[in-house]
């Protein structure tokens, strides 16, 4: 008789569990301290009341925005890792790969925000860009919260469904497009007076960065 020994690989998922728990703690703390704002935030796709009430640029750096931005960052990084796992480009339990993704994502978002601030100051459209960024952050944070239970389900279950993944991507793109439509409607009077600068802004900071990120990932 011949015995064939196979190595038993035990995947460590504790790091992911800790991050998921951290997200829920941040959400619970945020809801406790900003209950009224959080309740309005949850109605974001149904009504634009939240964006009208909290449109002041000072809300951009509030603890409500910062804490949910951390949740958003963790959630999007997990979704990217699961995407890479679905296409056999990485393992979803690879915590080193996750650190690389969340670092790259955080640097990309913060760098983009700083460049937008510089360009907005140069074009003298600071107020509009601040309000526009606040709206984008609000809707993308909502998407991040929506992705959190999806990430948990996909992470702890070995489901390889390309159709399901593409469906989630389609929902994200639709909400992103909806964000721009809402902003265009809300600030159309400002946009018409500064249409040239806004087109430059869209091409330079809303289209080009994502194209180069896509190109870099696909080439790698």
C-alpha cells in the first residue's frame, strides 16, 4: 500500500473578522452620536433631504464623515480583493495583498482630493467642488455600507459567480452615475457659468485617474 501525504492548508481569516467587527463598531458609534444625521443618511437613495441639510463644506471633515469613510475604505478594499480572487489573481485570505490594496486605495483617494483642492482654487470654484465632493463622499459611503454585508457573504462562502459580481459592479456604477446627475441638477446654475472649467475638471480628475488605474491593473 502506498500512502500519499497532502499538505493541509489552513487559511487564516481572523484578520478579516477583526476588520468586519471594527466596521460594525464604527457604524454603531456613529449612529449613537449622530443618530438624526445617520437616519437621514440611510434615506439617501430615496430622498435628497440629506444632501440639502448637510451641504456645508465644513461637514466634509466632521467625525461622521471620517468614521464612515474608514468603513467605506475597508469595504471597497475587501470588494477589490474578492474581485481579484474571483478572477484568480489573488487569494481573498491574503492579508498582505489586502494591506497593499487598502494602502493604494487610500493614497489614491486622498491624493485625488488634494489635487482637486488645488485645481478648484486655481479655477476659483472652491465652493462648488467642496459641495460636489461632499455629495460624492456621501453616496460612495452609502455604497460602502451596502457592500459590507455583501463582502461578508462572499468572503465566508466559496461562491464563484461572475454574473453576481458583475451585478454588484453594475449597481455601483449606476449609483455613481446617479450622484453626478443629482449634482448636475443641484448646481446647474453654477455649472453653466463655469462649464469650461467643469469639463476640464471631469476629464482631468473624474475620468483620467480611473482610466489609468484600470490600465495599470489590467497591464499588471
